[in-house]
């Protein structure tokens, strides 16, 4: 089973690396694969994204959260509209049949 490390642990490891400690020494001391430490370092140094957001989910800015919420609301409104269109179509067909 894979070990899971929380954000605080990863940040602590990055601070230790920045203080001059070697990844190989940290790997032995904390029982973490050295390649994992290098991967965390790449993610930590990547300035395009926040580091260690967990589960592959990127932390969204408030603007991005609002956009996502609005997109969800729009999709729901479009579905409701489509359902109503179908209902109107069905009822209008029934009205035409009953009027003859």
C-alpha cells in the first residue's frame, strides 16, 4: 500500500532541502523514496500552480470558483429549458389531437 504524505510534511521537506540538506539524507531519515522528494521539489518549484493541493485537484481562485459555479448553474438551467420544451411539445400535440 502506498504511503500518503500530507501537505505540511511535504512543505517541511522542501524547507529542509532549502536549508541545504541533501535529498538522499532526508530520504533515509524520513523513510521517503528519494525520487518522491525530487518530484515534490519539481512541484514546489513550479510557479504556474500552487504546490501540494492534493488528489490532483488544483486550488481555485475565488474568480475560478465563481466561474465554475456559474457554469454549473447554466448547465442546470439549459437542462430545465430542454425539459420544458419537450413538455410543451408533448402537450401541444395532445391539444391538437383533442380539438378535432
